């Protein structure tokens, strides 16, 4: 709920007496007429892949490849509300000289604009992004219905901000595929195998806009580049003003060694059209969490061409990603409620 002081010239005339007796009025109103909240997201992807492959005389095949990829996402909020400006713009009085509506902060430079009685949004009151008395503030009429706020006030209250996420990944892999026909043949045939090595490096950087980071602009009375948390209880300058936002970045690399085998035990036998055991093993050495192992063993039994049984046992892991490892610490706040 937003406050309107009794001396606010935008208060409807029929409410003036009530406002004087009550010491002001409150209005429930979303700032929906500050302009359409049209967000823009631009994504750019770049990828280059190269590799070689070949075959040995024994029909074993090999391949090696390199993959480099980059992804950039730019997210622009075209209607970012600067909260201290919003509260200052709706705190309006009549200019003692001209009689025109002006922001109270222009004629009473030490005044602190009221916020909301329920703390939604939560904001430590004050003026941080412009200098009181400079006539930068443009009065906003929230009492005249939709469309009553002037374009000048909208331009003062809102701005466009852009966040950028950049990801990079490099992958090198080498694989050898073959069978044991040259040195070992089981009754059902040779053992098929694949062995290989893979190296992967990932990097990420998430850069937020300066207002979410709480960095005050050049028009601030506290000086350009000042962190708002150093001069108030706020952490940022938008609707989540008491939440802490921070840039994040990080990287890791991992080297994998892996192998797979398929062992044919029986083939085209009574009650065993096929009996096969498959197994796989991978060892991964992460720069962040160290070594990790995954494996699986599976058996396939086909007693009849129309009937098969398959069983598998395995162990899997999921290593933490860059965001989970390097995202800045954030806090959650809860207000106690009486039972």
C-alpha cells in the first residue's frame, strides 16, 4: 500500500477532508502504467569441431576430435523500476513558488519519502540514486487512475538494464574400437570393446547490471560507484532491494578414462539364442572434487527368439556444476508469525 500525504496535490478533491483528518491516505496500486515490461533476450552460440579417424590392418578403428563452444545470453529488462526514485516521485507537494506539483525532495531536501506499510517491497527508506533539490525528480500521479503518470516521471523512475551470461567449453576425446578376434575367440564369437580418453574444460561468467549489484550511479549524493549497502540497509536498487546480488564466475576441468566390453557367452544354442554380458567403467578426475568412478554390468539372456531377459546393476555420480560450485551465497529472510 502506497502513502499519500494530505498536502499531495494529486489527491482527489473529494478526499481532501478525509486525508486531513486521517493524516493521509493509502492506496493499493501496482505501477503497471510505468510502461510495458518488455524483456529482450539475445542468444549467441559459436561452435567449432574438428577431428580425424582411421582404421588399422586388424580392422580396429580410431578417432580423435576437438570441440570448442561458446554461448552468450544477454537479458535486457526495459522497464526496471529504481525503487528510491519511485517512492520519491510519488511523494508530491505543491511548489511554494509556482504552485506546480513537484517532488517533496526538491523543496524539503532532508525529507525521506515514505515506503509501504507492509514492507512489500521491502526497502530501507532513503534517497540514493539522485540528489535531493536537483530537480531531477519528476512527480508521479498515482491517484489519477491508469495513464495518469507522465512520461517524464516514467523516464525518471525506470531504466533499461542488461545482465550477461557467458559459457565456454572445450572437449578433446580419443576413442579406440575393436574386438578380440586376433587373439581370443569365445564359442559365441570375439569380445567387442571400446576404450578412450576425454578431457573437458568448462568456464562460466555471469555479470549482473550495476543496479542489482547496488552500485550507485553518478547522480547519487553518495558518489558514483558507492555500494548502497555501505550507506543503507539495502543491498540493491530494484524491487528486491534487501536481497544480495553478486556476479559469479568459475571454471573446472575433468579427465575421463573409460572402457566398455561386450562378451558373447552363448549364441544359437538350445534355450540360449543369445547370452551376453556387457560391462562399462569410467574414471573421472575433476579439478574440483577429485576422482570419481562410475560403472555398470548388464546381462542379456534370450532363451527364445520371442523372449528376452535383461538385468543391470550400476553406479552413477553427478558432479556439481559451475553454478552450484561458484554461485554467490544468498540469504533467505523469514518473518515470524504468531500461532
